[in-house]
């Protein structure tokens, strides 16, 4: 059983952003942050030095990408780790169906425990590598953060879309350069349009940079 016991500080600005993003599910988000700060650090899913910035650098930074995901989408989160961004999206958006793809057993066990504790009925945790999930997962949107450089990430994410859809990858300042390097691979895999978006600039001190790849593999159309 997970037993959150510490309170993680949240500034007034972060609380304002969290209220906007999570609405009446803010208590679930707070409980998730407590899990990250306690069992998440104890079991090595998140570094202890990250605890003071769990809200700003991790949970809010991830959760704001909900604004670019269409209502009712099936979202596969590749390399979910401690649920970033997958669990943030599942909490913020109960209309979404989340599949968290993570190969490491101890992370999968922790993710499932948190999902059960929060009572999230829109999440499936899959213990596998993204490459091996192709054919078993057909998502509308594939998300990822801190998994791989875009050239490799394109190969891990685009095949999980059912022919059409979007990859939404959280990236840093090097997003533009990564797109340049990955352009050929993305096109080969069916990427039609790749762009850099900034999300959360009205809510966060440091907005989130996202690479969005719109995919249309016409040969896969039924
Ligand atoms: C640096 S962690 C990032 C975790 C989380 N997304 C975050 O932002 O905190 C990278 C994660 O990707 C997972 N991973 C690595 N290769 C993968 C693959 N081929 N398919 C799925 N997950 C993978 C690792 O097990 C790890 O949990």
C-alpha cells in the first residue's frame, strides 16, 4: 500500500495553474504529487532533489499539454516512468483513455499502485517496450517526455498510431534542431506536418515546449 505522508509545497501561482488545469480533480493531483514525493523517491522513480519542484517542473509542465489533445482521445504514453505525462493527463482529463507503456517492472508496479489508489478508471498500464506494443495499441495520440531524441522517438511513437493521429512529445530548447535531424525519418514513417508549440504560457512561469507530429499514413487507411 502507498501511504502519502509529506505535504509538498505549492506556490500561489502554481496552485492557480493547478486549479485551472485539474479543476475538481485537484485533490487527485495533490495525492499523485504526494506519491511522487514519498514512494516515488523511495523507489527511485524520481530524484529526491526534484521534490521541491514536483509541481512546477514535472506535474504542471506535463499536465498543460492536455490543451492540445482532442476530447475523448485514446492516448498512449511511451516511457511513462513515474507517470509523466501519462498520469497527469489521466487526472486532468477523465474523458481521455490512457495507456501507459513502460518496460521496467518496478516502475510498472508503482504506476499500477498509484492508479489503483487514485481510482483512475481511464488508465491501463502495460509492461512492454514501445516497439513490442505495435499492433496491440492503436492510439489517437502518442505522448512522450525524456525518452529519446526525436529521430529515435519517431520510430517508437508513430507506429503506435492507427494510421492517423498525432505525436505530442515534450521537448526542451533544442526542439527545432531535433526536428531538423529527424525530418527524413518522420516523413518516411508518415509524418505530414511537424511543428513546435509552446503551451501553458498563460499559466506557467516556464511554458512547456512540445513537438507535434501530425501523421497520416494513407496506405494504412481501411
Ligand atoms: C528518463 S525516463 C522518463 C520518464 C518520464 N517520461 C519522465 O518524463 O519523467 C525514460 C523512460 O522511458 C522508458 N523507456 C526506455 N526505452 C523505452 C522503450 N523502447 N519503450 C518504452 N519505454 C521506454 C524507461 O524505462 C524510462 O522509464
